[in-house]
C-alpha cells in the first residue's frame, strides 16, 4: 500500500480509494490493510488527519477486525 517516493500522488489516491471502498462496503477481513494504510499516512503526513479522528478510526477498525468471542 505504500507508494514509492518518486511515484507521485496517483498510487496514493488509488490506495485511499481502495481503503474507502473497503470501509464503505464493511469488508472486515480487509480492515487490517486499511489500518496499515492509515499508519503509513500518519507517518508520512502527520497533520493530514486530526489525532482524535485518527485514533477513533483506528480503534473502531481494530474492534471490527477482531473475531467475535463466544459468550461464557
């Protein structure tokens, strides 16, 4: 999901569109890839998304990507 430095914005836009598609269709098996993209984006451009929004988004995706536990 990470674009090479000289590739320009096109691969990044494609990865963001794919991540948005995964989230919009609620395809939870692919949520770890979206989380990976979010971490790469946060490292590359720290001010792109506000910290609180980034944290809530990551926390929600992590919660949805965990397999459900059985009740005791």
